[in-house]
C-alpha cells in the first residue's frame, strides 16, 4: 500500500463549484454530469456487470478492516455486491444501500442485505457501523451531504473509505483503443485513452477529500493506493467494455461496430493484454467529539 499526500487545496466544495473560470472544475462538472446520467444504465444488464467488472485487491480490504474499529460495514452504492463480497469473505457483516433494485437482487442472491434508497435520504433507523465504504460510487453522492450522513451512522473512530479503480492499458493497446474510438465515434465520446488515467481520478479524489473536510466530522483525509494487474482476453474485454456508463448513450449499431473492431484489433495484437490497475482509496476516521 502506498499513502499519497492529500489532493485537496482546502477550498470548500461550494467555492469550487462557483469557480467557473477553472478549467479543471468545468471538466469535473461535465464528467460528474455524465456519470450521474449513466448511473441508471448499469442495472439494465446487471448480470453482465457483476460478471465482467473488475474486482478490488485483497490488500485494500485488509487495510480498511485493519484501520476500522470493528467489522460492521455499510456499503454505499453496493450495486451487485462486488466489493461487499470481499468484505463478507473477510468476516464482516455488510449492509448495502443502492438506488437500483435490479443490481441489488444479485447482491441479495449472495447473502447480502440491501435497502433501496438514495444514500443522502436513507433512514438508518438508529443503526451504526464501523466502516462506510463506497466502491466506484461516491461520484454519484453529494460530497458534503454524503460525508455528513456517513459520520452520522459511524461508530466512534469509525472509518469512511471511498474506492475507485483506475486502469491504464499498455501504450500499444491504448493507441489502438483511441484509433478505433475516433474512427467510429469521433464526436460522441472524449478520447479518454489519450489522457493519463489518473487525471479523471484526481478530480474525484479532490472532491471527495474536500467534502470530508467540509463536513467537519472527520480527521484529515488521506489516500491509499494499491497496484495490481489483470489479464484480459479479447472476449473478457469485450464483455466488460459495455458496462461502462458512457455506452448507454451510444446507438446500438455503433456499439456493435465498436466491439467488432476492438475485438479484431486485440486479436491482431495477440488476443490478450495486461491491464495495469491502481485501486485508489480516499479515507478518514471519524473525529472525536
């Protein structure tokens, strides 16, 4: 595990939102708008999402559990339970909250209770937890209201842990992805393969850190990084690719063309590749009262 210096600059989230002259802020707001708009699309094929989306490293789970006062976990935006299953296997009792019952049904099938609600409006009914986790979901939550809510349901010294998977394909694969995307969707989606993978994550991390600070309920947030790899075959990558939220906005015929050309290109490069992943965690302990 690598600990990274905080990314926020101390400016409140509300002030950042008003800073319309900031290129980073404009880019973040556009990214946030796209992410929020895509949130409802995942449940349309929940089985594929659960099957194909990347997991999280065991070292991340171990570090979060070790830094928490107990094993009662609340998973915000649990989805199909990809992260929750890892915490359950580690001996934690996990409750999930999610807005999409289609996704939640898969988590329940694996023995995890899920309540359907928007987290900011969810009623905990007096329950408290040792850890609040959000795996790949906190960008759908209001960063300040979410942090305040997390603090309300955390036990003394409880921990908030907000996780994102950041991935970087090998240069040849990234160039191929970029060429295929530009050829089929020149005006539909940004050429994400040309940008450093950490660029988009950095904006999410700053927003999360600032929300935690502005809540006034936590110690100074820190970032942890866990590096790992996953090998994708052509079939495995093509199964995962449509689970990205942006695909919900692409016409089906263009999706079919994109998948066909991407698959042919991966086959031409050997039929498999290694994706470098960094799982990033923004985390803080509940401050003493």
